[in-house]
C-alpha cells in the first residue's frame, strides 16, 4: 500500500502563463484510512484550458484555488484501499481529484465509471465525461444545428473541437475546422471527415472564410476568442449562433485584450453569442454519453488522446494547450 | 397644389460624420399625378441613428442608398392629392418616404395611420411605429424580463431607451438608465420612474454599476456599444441577456473600434448577446401597438419628442443624435 501522496500545490498566482514556478511539488504522507473512507489512486489527470483561470486570485465560474492547496483538476482513478462499502477496491471513479497521485474520499462528489468492454480507459476523457458533454451540449443546446448549415469550429484538432466537428457532420452540417498546423488540418479532414480546414498560422482566416462560406457562417463553435472570433463575426450569416465554449487566446493575459471589432454584425445579422459552462449540464450527462457512445460504436465518431507520462510533468504539459502542441485530449498518465 | 418637391439627395459617402456636405438639396418639379397614384405631403421625418449606416457604400441590413438618390428615412405624411381610390385625400400614411417634402405613391409599402383621439400626431414616432416596436420586441422577445430582475438601459433618454426603461418598470424590473446629461438623468428618474440613473459623462459607469447592482445586471438593453457595453459586461449576473439594439458609439467610425474586453464574462456567467432588427417584427407590430397604447392610456408610459423645424435642417439635426443633444424621439417637422 502507498504511504506517500505526490501533489502539485499552487504556491503563487500567475499573471501570464501558469508554470512550474507557481507550484510546489510536495510528497505528503498518506494518513491511515479512517472508517467510511476510500483511497483512490489517480490513473489519468485531465488538463484543460480552463485550468489556467482556476489559478487566478479572482473567481471564474468556480472559486479561486487557495494558495497552498492542491491544484484543481478533473481526474480518473481506481479505488486502491477501502473502508467504505459503496466503493470496493477496484472501482473506477472520476472527480475533481486535483493534481495529485492519491485522494481520500468519503464517496461524495465523484462519478463511478463502468468500464465499457472494448473501450480503453482514456475514452473517459477523450470521448465521454466533461469533454464529450461540452461538445454535445455546447453545440446542440446552444446552437441548434440544422442539416445543410455551415458550422465553423476553432481549436478543431483539440479535445472538444474535434468532437464538435464530427457531431456537426453527423447532424448534417457542412463543417470547417480551424487549427494551427498542417498535420492537424490533415487529421480533421482526412480522418475525422471535416469538409474543410484552415491553418490559422499560415492562412488568412477572414479571406479563407469568405472563399469557403460565400453564404456565411451559420454556426460558430468558439474555443479561442481573439482574432479568429473577429474573423468569423465578419462572415456570419443571417441568424447565426455562436457558442462560446472557451477563449484560450485570452487566458494568459493579465488584462483581457480588446474584443471583436465586428460585434456590430450581431445586429445586422440578427445573430447571437452565448456562453455556457458544461457543469450546468451535469444532470443531463447521460443523454450525451448515450448519444456519443452510440455514434462511436457505429464508427461515426473518433477521438485521439495526447498522453504525457508522469505527474511530475503536469505544469509543462498544461502549456502544450497554449502552445497548440497537443492534438486531441491532453492527459497526464499518473499511474 | 404644390408643384415643387424639396429633396435631400445623397451626393457622397461619409467616412466619419454624415453632414450637409454629403448631400445636395434639390428642388424638383412634381410630375402631374398619374392614374392610380397619390401625392403625400410629408409632415414628420424620423431621424434615427441607423440612418448613418444606410449612407455607407456597403450594405447593412438594407442595401446602400445609391448616390444621387433621395436619402432614406421613415416619415409620416398626409395624402394631399389622389387618383387612387384606396388613399383618399386626408389619409395619414407612414412609410420609407425619405428626406423629401413630397412622395408619389401607388399605395404599396406604406402603413395607413388611424388617428387616435386625444393623441398628437407625433405619437406615431414617439410611442408607436418603429420606435415603440423596437423597445417592445427588443426588450421582451430578446431578453424575456422577469419581475425583480435588474435591467440596465443605455441612451436611456433617447426615443427607444426611454420606452424600454418604462416597459421594464411595468414588467416589474428594477431599472437603471445610462444617459449623458444631468437633465436627462433627472427626466428618466423623476418623470419616467427609472429607479436609478448614471451620467456616463461625469461618472464612472463601471464603478456606479458595481455599487448599484451588487448582484449583477440581469438584462442590458444596449443602444450604444463601446465602453459602456464593456462596463456592463464586467458586471453581468448569471444568465444575463444583452439585447443589442444599436451601437451608436461606432457609427461614425470608418473602421469599427475594438470590441469589449469583458466578452469572457459571457462564458463565466452563461450569458448571451443577441442582435435584432425591428423590421423582422413587422407582422407582429399590432401586438406591440396594442400593449403600448393600453399602457399609455393608463398613464404608465410617457414619451417626449424633440422636434427640429424645417426639412432644410435635416442633416444638422441628424447629428444631434451623435452629440447626445436630443431627449426623446428626434423628428423633423417638414410641413
């Protein structure tokens, strides 16, 4: 049985990037397990762009992480030791376990995971869980896609974006993905079935959108904000819907940058931008999981994971998201 | 019978303000009235912020006005001469008659106005027509106000804003108006029943909103865009709705200015911004007119008109909107 918990404690507030210097790596003795408690060994830690905002001194949609506490993070683990009847050893569980190798739980605030035969464990983050729900509800509930509509997705080779585009295709949309390398563009068009891809680092997004969407963009699923949001706003169709899922281009700025110049197009085009937070859909997760599972089994949905080995690399790994270095869902393999 | 039509013809495209230099004032002989036509003498010309965008070379929600043509404008007139059975002399009509003293009509593309006893003619623009419909649908359809919610309105002493705030009060909201002079602030709070007013020229809007709305802004009806939109975005409540009616702070800019920095709050607060154009509600205008008329008769709704005498002053009068010089609905009395 383990006796040591390895933990990344938040030690300082970042003003730009969140890096190794803002953390302390601690090795803390694990207490003897009290009655009614179980010890979970973390297998995978999910790294998400939203983690950056959680480290700020001001609240986002969650309160700030107090300095000195374990860095917050969604993780998947297995019960290794138990004095809690409802969580026998071997149970797979998911929850806000944080950046640490172990967590002691009283069984509340976690989700039991039933392994699906034939599906690897990383599907819990690559396809299901908060990522799948974000793509599913953020696209369907916020934008109500109709067959034949043109859907544009940014961060299209990321965890959420890659699912959004594929769901868009399943729902009959024409899908254009925006990503940052030719390899990513090739992956989303050749492997995932996107109709078109734009490399925002080598191409002018506004010009390409004008060429590719002469009748305008009906739906934009935005993960990035910034100049790309502005380029899409310049090309929206009548009654366009923009789902604001993330603004990764802003997260490392001490002061938010100025917003889009083409906001006035919302008016001219009777369009809307709506933000959402996937936590609000928790009670409806089963609906998303059922649909995603069915599509996956039918071979209509693919996912990719980008796994960094070792909890000790978590801070560096997080910045792969901001460098655009990852393709698919970024995970840390903890044990 | 008149023989001369006085007209403001658009002669050049504005890059900043639309002024007298962009027009030619023409005195054109009126043709003999053909069979099936009626001659309307314009009484009131409505001046609206959106007129500025209509003069651009690029389409807004309407095609550009061709150079050399009469400047587009909504107006109210009376049939002065008729060879059209459906429009007898004396009929009051409203339509896109333009900046001219007379218009010849075949009876299409206009609305007959039935004078309401006890209500002056200027109520057609001050309370009813496109102004009333803009306030009514832009508030109710776009934001779905609930009793007890906090509603903020910009350009609150303007034609639309002053009605929006009063409708908000009727629907049970707490209403805060933002305007540019102490007189306007006094008018909306003392005469119109707004709960609070902020003078954006002498007060810090963001600070005042923080003090006045500790629980956040539930609804923002925006007529102005720019810094005020940003200040409100910084203070929105969970699930806030922003109705984008106008962006008067941008209309004289050759290039749209950068947008709001606090767009990310849409995400954190699960909020939305939605633009609308009142023309889309044409088929539902009677619903708005009925509600507004009833509230007016009950003494729950007031309006004010700001009348400039003489068609020759139309270009200068238009810029009263951009100077914030008008209170209530800006009209030109043509005859």
